[in-house]
């Protein structure tokens, strides 16, 4: 497989703050890639660079192996981005979706293509095509914005939170639309979402961003401070219910700790004699199938903190886990990574 | 399409309606269409100098002669005159009624009675400056009682009317002013008839040597037409409120 | 006060009797102002777009200069244009003096700063997401400009209306360049100036009312167009 | 418990379309109520009425038992709404959060109250307070908008998709903030979200809207057409993988069918001889704990359709359900309700 | 062309020699235009807000009327004000004729439609979410108006700049009401008209340049303020 886009040594700053610093990242042609990371981690910043809306302050971006600089206007016709905040032109829904096609001079079958795009996001053209931009609900507007990108059949489709205010049924339609785009037009997809259940279901591969840097480990749990330096040379974080989280290493009180879900062990009973420093009691709140790994992500609420563990379906079955169940989490103090 | 002759003239000939009266007569006789712009005397002379018009009808003899001397204008012919009058409020606070112009001006200055001046280098203004000289009063530039409007004749009369001041005006404009007030104006004529108060109008052609494009032949036709007896008679017959405004004096 | 009442009755008289002189001035005004405003919009909207949209070096200075030119008096524009098109001027051969084309040149100079400044401000006020949306949909620079202006259409319309109001009401340029020649270059405003100069204040006000009636008709048309574009 | 707000015979139209028609709805003081419904079902329309931003075309709204009409301006100080699309004033983050307090003349402890509000949505005042409105990521902006409402300590807090583009950690902070508002200030809350897992976790009670009408049955599955009228007098809907859904009753091809999750039965093996007309094979994709009922919502993907079943934790454990597992769903044809 | 060069050299001469007449006109211009524009903004911005924000019956007509008044020529405003404040007029007792206060009244009438129309359009262009946000934060009608105007501050500033350009460059009102009285009510523009009437075109252009220099200084100040408000 060849790389559709590649980033080398890319840095993007806002003022003095570095918002993104990617040494190397490549997007394989025809893949469906998920992008996760906490708020402010640089996801939108990255998508803007990939869509040629912004230029990196440093580094190069390759499109099909060739330097993109100098042919950005042409490349913008191959790549399209659904913005995080949907924005519609002050025209009818039909005109919004047809806009990109008209720009490209593709006026044949205009109506049928627009109708098809609207249908693919669950909007009935007969009811919606003639509505004006302000006559829509939030989720409807979001889907019109998506339809206006899908209709373009781009090489690369970048979706920034496509399901943010979309109902469940539409989310599954968008899921289908994504798969269809890849199947019918060979579109490569990069999807940002905080709806991990949806994302893990669609994406074949998930990349995570933390503080503007790509993490090779995939999505992780994040624990924010305040951390207290204890005498024993470890850092402690008091949870809302009085339990205490212990992490080794050194960091300041406001530091953010990352924890790989694979290194969280779930147990039904309080285990005796374990080497793990952390033994926390919590309640399973959600279990999600992760398409990329074939595993199950188990979200456990521990004293106001949501920690996710990645388990095989075998162990899930063995333990008889289900939402609402009380469990214990075992985590080594050394499993935390400081960001 | 009739041949077009362009003329620059002062506002007094236009505002009184004289040109609206003469132009159709000229067209009927010669087939030439007269188009005029009515502006300040200084601007009219400048337009002539630049060759933007073909002929001038103005009333500032001294300046006209300078322009002729400099070779900008040719063929100056006197056409008609009217006269200047000193007007003021009927109550005549400075008591100038019946005096000679020179005395009147002197009294105004002594009593610091309000005097409104056009102060725009127009024919009237030039004449007013001459009157101060005659009265041996220095031009009272910064005096409180001396109001310099820098505007046309009618606006200046209006200002004098609003302020109960004296001013110098040509008779034609004053008659127009009277007419606007239905013959009952706040200001009345107080001094008139002095020889120094004569206001001479002349026609001049733009020098074709400087400007090849100008309609010199039409300008000559116009000048000839203006000075010929029939036209002169017509000018004499032009009346506003039953008063004669201009006195033909071509060739005199 | 009397003048105003007199003005109303004269205005009605002029319009009802279809006074020839008045109608000639109305027609001249319409011709020259239409020519001027369309030329100004044609030049000014693209320049305003560039000024409001692109971040080029010297942009702030350019904006300040345009804002300054909003204070250009019509007499001065008249003088400047005259300096060029007078017989002794570099463009004297074209015979533009005392012609409506000449007046239109001056009026374009008058309206341009208004159209540019207000278009630039309209474009600047737009949501940053608009630019991003248009680019992600594949707009090239032409599409970007056209669509941006279309999104800002109401504000650009106000620029046009303000420019039109300025052009139709100006007198300095029409007087200096047009010369207020009866049946030829006499516009409503130069006719008003003439009447006022003669002390015929009632007639001046009457012509002013005629001008406003004209502007009202134009604006009703614009407001109708605007309503159609919204619905 | 007394009703904080009550709606009687309220109708809201956009042009000719009725967007909301509520015969009766009452919000009990001090409750945390969830509001769900598909896109365009009228949730935002309802919140706008409750926040006194819009007026109903018909009907009355009572606040603490008294007609609200005539004192809307005063009541707007008791009720506040977080808009679905966050919008910040063109000022700094601090000024945005302080705005409402300044309006109310509450200038004491201004800084500490703003800082507290920012912290409660996970934003460090030292890093964010001085930023300008455009110097924020989508999720950060959303949280600033939320902080500017929380700081007001309103009687009624209406949140329209507070977690739409917010990361998991912040979503749990918002969860805490909601509980704290109720505990410390007795605030009544109405929360709209498509993130059902989050909502079910927070809300004590969930109301559903369909097509502008309140459903007493709570949230339901929705199945869109095309429905085909078969000879047997039932309606059939073909799923992507070839399976067929059967519903009784009569409706046109585009109709929307609702299905109560409690009437979906989950089975591990293909049952023999059942009275249910539908026997569908699918895969469990997510399991969520429902706080309001103490049950588990099991989401099953069936040929591109996501159907949710509500089970007791007992049966979940018994069946050994886990995400990724293949299961059969049994649904009666008569369980569908036509909307 | 010569006039323009001449104009430049005269302008420099006037400024360097601190010509008394010129400076008197500059000072008068500044005094009256400042008074006029501030009064216009004080009245016009609230009216513009109401027009752009509230949906009252007759609003469309009101907008069309305001747009029409953009075409009000200064001579006509001069005549109307004259009719009121002349000695024969109802306000004759106040002695406003030939005073700067009288001129300011006329200039306020001139600038008001500009300020109102552009403020209304600025307010109209704002995001609907702004209104909703302000209301949900508990703004009363005063807070709503102030905050809305603050959000539209750049567009309102352009209204002010356009109005100022119009006021400082007008000549009809200053001439008719002020009377162009030397040392008293002579402004830069009436002085330009006078010089032009005298045929002193170079001097007219020179004074035009002085006026532009003045406007430039004002606009540099505004642009500086604007920059501070952004950063
Ligand atoms: N215009 C800007 N000026 C200054 N800082 C900015 C600007 N835009 C974004 N940032 C900052 O840059 C960082 C990355 O922002 P970005 O929008 O890429 O985050 P994100 O990962 O998309 O977050 P979210 O999940 O909230 O959308 C954030 O810390 C944000 O505050
Ligand atoms: N201004 C408007 N004019 C006309 N129709 C509107 C307008 N606003 C909303 N609608 C319609 O009214 C219905 C209800 O909209 P509302 O915004 O309340 O939905 P919602 O439940 O909030 O949806 P979402 O989940 O997408 O936010 C929708 O069908 C929408 O298209
Ligand atoms: Mg983002
Ligand atoms: Mg909504």
C-alpha cells in the first residue's frame, strides 16, 4: 500500500504555543483511520493542514509522494474536510450540497447526485432540499454539511466530529456512508470523534494525539492532577470517593498522566498479594467493541474518574462482566506515562 | 445638430434670466446654440484662458484688460452696463441715505455699522475695494463689523438682510432680490447714481492662436450679434418687475 | 417654514405638469448616476474584497488611505478631474469637460472609497468558517471571491446604496465638470444650486423633493430585490 | 415535589410546520432530567421555549405555578441555556465567563468565581482565562460556554448537547459539575444529548421527543423505511445483509417505526418455535448502564441497523453477553408503533 | 496638471508658514465636524440598533426611508435648516443662522442617515446566536443593546468613519447656514469653494490637500484605536 499523504517534521504554532509537532505520519491509501485525543490536543489543527487550509510553520507535506506546496489549490479538489462546527452557505440545502459540484463544472445528473448524498445521511430530499440554511435543526445542519462533502467523491475525506450532534440512527447511516465511500470510490478516510464506540466500530486503525504529538500507542486513559508528591517518592492523586491513585516517576502537581488501556487489569474479587500498587474499586459503565483490535473496551467509573481497560472477549465472558457490575482495577504505578 | 457655442459668464447674467431671454433669439437668427456656464468672474476668465469655452461675458474691466494684454483673450467689446447700489436696512442706522458713496463708506467705517462684503474677487468685490480706496478707509479685513462671505451676490444680500447690514450690489441682482420678496424686501437702496458705481459688461473671445480647437468663428458671430443695434435694443427691453436691468452701450 | 410649504406645492406642480426642464434634469441625473454607480461597483467591489479579505503587507495603510478618501470634497474632485480633462490638461483632447461622461469620472472617484471601505468591512465581518467551508468545497480564488461576496450580499448592498446616495446628491462635481448647462448637463442638484443662488428657495426645496422621490423609488426597488433574495 | 416549570397545550410552529406540540409537561424542582429524540424532533425548540428565548404560538408556560408571560425578562435570570452551537462573545475567556455576573452586578469574588467555573469544566484558569475567543479548540470553546452558565448558579439549567465535542475526561467533569450544581444550589437540570451512555449515567429520568411530541415510553429504537407492503398484510423492511424486518399495522413506505427497547428479547441460540415474527442475527457492539432504571442497554448491530434492547443485569450475566458476541433478537411484529 | 503641482506647493507653503487664514479654517472645520459627528453617533447608533435589531411593524418602510435620506443633498438640508432658523423662521430667535451650531444641526441631519443605515446593517449581519447567548446570560434590553453594539464594534466604527468623511467634506450646509464668513464660519470646504470661484484652482487644490491631511491624521488615530481593540 502506498501513502496518500505523508507529513515530515511538521510543526504548527499559534503565536508562541506549539499546537502540533509531527515528526512523521503517513496515511495509507484506502484506509479508514480514526484520530482521537483530548480537547486541544491538535486534531483540528492537523486536519486543517491535511486539507490545505493552513500551512505548516515548518516541515513538508507530501501528497502521493510529491511535495504539496505550490499545487495546494489543485489538491484542495482531491481532499475535503468536514469542519468541526458545521457551517452552511446562506442558500438552500440543495444549493449547499450542489455547490462543490457546480464549482467543478460537474453539472450532469446534478439533482440525482445531490439527492443521493442527502439520502445517504438520512435526509429525505423531498422534505429538505428546498429548506433554507436556518430552517434546520443542529443535527440536520451537520448532516447537510456532511452530504455536501460526500457528494464530491474526494480522494481523501477528513471528518472532524461528524457525529457530534447527530442521532443514533444517523450515526449508523454515516457509518455506512463512510464504508460506501471507501468501497465505491476508493476514498481514504480520517475520522475524528470523541464518540469512541462509533469510531472504534468504523476505523481500521486509530491514531492518538496528545499535546500536539502523535502517540504510537493508540488511545490511552488520561488522568489529570492535582498530584501530590509523597515521601515514598511516588505521586498520589486523591479520587472523589477517597481512594488514592499512585503513579511513579516525577512530575509537577498539574501534570497529565497517560495510561494504556491494555495495562489495566480487571478483577471480580479483591485479589490478595498483588505487585500492582493500585487496587481500585469501581463500577462498569459501558462496554464497547473495538473493531481495530477485535477486543472489548470496558469503561469503569472509579471515584468520578472514567478508566478504560482493553480486554479480550474471552476474559470478558470468563469474568461475566456487564455494565453495572462492581469490579476491581489493578494498575502498576509504573504503567503511567507523563505527558 | 446645431453648431454649439460655449460661453462662460458670471452668475448675474444667468440669475436675472437675461441669458434665457437672449439665447433663443440668437439661435433663431443664426442657428447657433449657445451653451453657458455661469460661475464667478475669476473662474470664468480662467476657463477662457484654458480654452474650455469659446467666449466670455463678464464684468471686471480691469482684470479683463490684463487677460487681453497677456494674449489669452481677444476682441473685447463693451455690451452693456448696469450700476452698483449701496443697500441697507430701511431704518438706515448709520444714516447714509442721500450721501455720496465715498462719504457713505466713511460713515459706515466710523460708526462700525455692519457691512457685508462678497470678498470673492468678483466684479462687485473689485468695485467695493475701489470704493474703500475712494473713501480713504483701509480695507477693514479683521473688523468685527466687516463680514466677508466669499459667496455670490444673492447669498451675500441675504446675509446682510438677516444681519441688518449694508452691502454693495449690482442693481440687477437687487431687483431680483426685490422680486423674491414680492417687492417688499428688508433691505432698500440707500446710495445710487454715483459715476463710480457703473458696472460695465463686456464680451471677449478666447484667443484662437492659443487654442486651435475653439469655435472662434462662432464666437465672433456672437460678439457681432451682441453689439448690433437690434440686440442692443432687446437688452434694453429686458425687464424684471417692470424695471430695466441692463443698459446697452455697445460702441460707446 | 413658508419655503418648505411652498416647496411642496411647487414640487407637486412640477411633477403634475410634467415640467420639461425638471424632467430633463431628472433624466440627466438618472443617466449619470446610474453610469457612475455601476462603474464604481464594478471597480470598487473587487478592490473592497481584496482589502477586506487578503492579508498583504501595507494593508492597514491601504485601509487608512481609503478611509481618508471618504473625506474627499466634491469640489476638490471636480478640480482634480478638471486639471486632467481641461483643454490644457493631458486628456483635453477627449472633450470630456462639460459632458456627462466627465461628471461620471468624478462621481466614480467620489463613490469608490465608499464602496471599497464598506465592502471591505462587510467581507471582514464574515465568519472565518465561511472561508474554510468554501476552500474545503474546492473553491478557487474566483469562486472564493464570488461566493464570499454573495454571502455578504446584504452588507455589499448597503455599500451600493450608500454610494448611490452620495453620487445622486453631490453637486460639486456636476457643477465643476458638467457646468450645469441647461438641457445638457443640468442635474437636479445643480438646478437646486442654481435656484438657491437666485434666491428661489421654494423652487430649490421643490427640486430637492423631486430628487428624494427619485431616490425613494430606487430604494423601494432595492428593498424589493432584497426581500426576494431572503425569501 | 413541586413543578418548577409546567407546559400546557404548548405548540410551536415554523411557518406551517408544527415543530413542537406538548399537551402537558412538568419539570420537578431539583431533578436531573434527560431529553432524547432523533434530530429534528424538537428538543432545541423546547429548550428555547423553556429559556424564554422564543414564545409558544399556543399554550401557556408556568414558572413555579405562575404564568411566565409578562415577566420573561426577570425569569431569564433564573433560567439559563447552553446553546447547541456554542458561541462566545468577542472577548477573552475570562470576560465571557464573567459577563453574566457583571450583568447581575455580582462583582464580589468575581475572579475566584470565574476561576472556579473554569476549573469545574477542566480548564486551567492560568492557561485559559486570558485567551481570546478564537484561540480555543472546539471542545475548549464548548466548555467555556458551559462555564459561563455554571457560574450563574441558575434555578434551572438547560444544556443542549453539553458533551457534543468534549473529550471523555471533560465529559466526566461535566457529569460532576451537573451533580454539584444540583447538590450545592438546588439547580434543576434538563440535559439533551445524543451520547446516551453519558446521559443515562447522569439523568434520573429520561423523556423522549418524537416529531415534536413527548413520548411517555422513554427513548425507543427508530426504524426508517423504505417499508414494503406485503401480501400477508404486514410491512417489510429489507436490511443491508438481506435479513427482513416485519412489522404489523399499516403505514406508507417512508414511515418511521418506534420500538421500545424493553420489548426486544436477546437470545444466544436460534430459538425453535417462537411466536415472534422477527428473528434477527446481529452482533453486540456496546453495553451501557442505565442509571434511571438500573438496567443495561445492549446495542446490537443488525445488518446496518442499530437496535437497543433493555435487559436486567441478571439476564446479561446469565447470557454472558459482551461486545463482539453474535446474538439473536426476537421481536414481535406488533411491537412496532408507527410515528 | 499644473494646478495639481501648484496645489501641492501652495499646500506646503500654507502649512509651513502657518498661514493664519488657513489655520482659522482648519480649526473651524475641526470644531464643527467634531460636534456634528459626536451628536450624530449619539443619536444615530441607538436608532440604528433599533432599526437593525427589532422587528417592529413598518420596519421595512423605515429602512427604505433611511436609505432614501442618504440621497439628501446638502443644499437641500441647508435650505430646510435655513427655513427654520432664519429670522423669519420659527426658531429665528435662537440666532443659530451664521453660527457653527447652526451648521452642526445641518451636518447632523446629513450624517444621521449614514450612521443609522450602516449601524442597522452592522447589527443585522450579526450571528443570531449572539442574541440568544446574551439573553441566556441574562441580559436586559440595555445590556443587550450595549453588548450587541460592542460585538459589532468594527462595523459601527466604519459607520462613524463614513459619517465623519461625509461631514468634513460637505460644503452646501456650511455655505448656506454658516455663510462662509471669514474668521468666523469659514471652513476648509467653503474656502475651497471660494478659491475655486475666484479661479484660484491651485489654491483650491491646496486647501483640499490640507483637508485630506486632517482626515488622514484622524483616521490614523482611529486605526490605532482599532488595532488596540483587536489585540
Ligand atoms: N487560533 C488559535 N490561536 C491560538 N491558539 C489556538 C488557536 N486555535 C487553536 N488553538 C490552540 O491550539 C491547540 C490545538 O487546538 P485544536 O483545535 O487543534 O484542538 P483539537 O484537538 O481539535 O481539540 P477539540 O477536541 O477540542 O476540537 C489548543 O490548545 C487550542 O487552544
Ligand atoms: N428556523 C426554523 N425554520 C424552520 N424550521 C425549523 C427552524 N428551526 C428548526 N426547524 C425545524 O423544526 C424541527 C425541530 O427542530 P429542533 O432544532 O428543535 O430539533 P432538535 O430536536 O433540536 O434536533 P437536533 O438533534 O438535530 O438538534 C426540525 O424539523 C427542524 O428542521
Ligand atoms: Mg477540534
Ligand atoms: Mg437541537
